[in-house]
C-alpha cells in the first residue's frame, strides 16, 4: 500500500515539512476554547455540539463546519477557516477540555455515519442504533464524506488521538467482511489509499495495511470478523500492539 499513498497523506505522515508556524493565527485554538464562533455558521463549539447532534440534513448539506471541527495544516473548501498552526496543535493537545471537545466532535460525526464510540480509550466502535442502515446508505451515496473522514483521521492523529483511527478503520473492515456493509468500490478506494494511511505510527499502519490486503484477497482466511476487530483492540490495550508482543 505504501507505493500508492497520495501526496497529501505523505505530507501528513512527514508532519508537513514545508509549512511554517504563524504565531499570529489562533482561530482554531480559540474556537476549541469556546471563545470564537465558527464561520459562516456563527456557532461556538459547545453550541454546535448541542444543536447539530442528530441533525443529519444539516451535517450532510452544510460544508463549512468540518474545517472547524477537525482542523489540520491544510486549506479546505471553507476559506473562512484557517489551517491548523503548530503552536495551536501543541496547546490543544495539552488541554483536557479541548481534547474532550475533539472527542465529542468525533462522536457527533460517528453518529452521522451510523456509528457509536463504545470506548474512547481503545477506539472501539459499534453501530449507533436501529437506523444505522439509513446512515450507512447516506455514507455510500455521498462520497464527499470520504474526504471528510480523511480530514477527521488526520486531525485525530495530529491532536494526540491517533489510537482512535485503528478503531474506526478496523470497524469498517469488520462491517465489510462480516456483514457486507459499507463494501463499495468507492469506499474501498478511499479506505485503502487514504484512510488506512492516515496513521503516523508505522507499526500500526503496516499492520492495518496487511489486514486490509488479506481481506481484499478474499476467501474465508481473509475475512476480518467482529471478534477479530475486538481482539485486535484488546491486544493493543494489553500489549501495546495491535498484532501482539513482537509483532
């Protein structure tokens, strides 16, 4: 998979070597400190979390909020937002209240995608509720969400929450293998080239890539099940590695 890593993901993996820090730019930090309203929606972060959770039409059709909820050192489609600065990322990682808000942003989007965060320590996910099928259908037919997920995974990594990425990736893989959900060429392409590579921990990235390649090869031995998903996250919790000690 390494040879097919897109350029924007390579820059992410290399920690954006050509970008400098702008000490005068702090919009992302101020927004996540609940001090600055996002533009153009004019909401504080706590207001957005409260008012938009479960408002699927708004989350689908509005596009400016995603750059505020998941800032990264890249420009997006909302030119009223700013790329994340290095000093902002450092301050955000060190603030427990901000990290809790980032996790809340993640759970808001997971619910939109039909998923639920079961354990923020391991990243374990499950289906959100009985209406998950409609949310899955929306994810399949609205490919702009694939770009959003790439941004989400990059942001989680940058802000010290990369352990959540494996929980997301392996959950989707288990849904594809065990239930044939979210198993479309478009989602597979985004997952295999972009999402799975948005992991800066090289050991985890290579292990996830290997599991995906095995699953894509087909056959019973390649099927990634729900039990395998849970076992992988338990192994990491107990040994520090998705593949176990020495892997």
